C-alpha cells in the first residue's frame, strides 16, 4: 500500500519528497491545503471516504500512517 501511495503522490505532488520524512506535518512539509489535496487524491484513487475523525496528525504525518488509514478504511 505504501508503494501505491508514493507512486500516486509522486504524480500528484511532484514538488514534495514524501519519503524524506516520517514527520511530514511536524517538519512543515505538509500544510492544510496540501492535506486537503491528499485527502482528495486518496479518496479518488482508493474509492474511500475519509471521515472527519480520521483527519488527524498521526494519519498524515507519514506515508506509513496514510497507508494504515487507507487499509483500515477499505475494509
């Protein structure tokens, strides 16, 4: 799942190196506008809805966190 997400984000957000950090939000790499774009990309790619309660730092701070959230929501 992580590889699929990295491939998607490489196409959607070529200016961001998602593999450079496991603290993307804490390091200031992601801002709220980018997170909104990430939510839209994940929703379209994986056919999931990301509920408001899942929009929290630990789910978006790393590719691993996003992959875990997507896998959970796909069940």
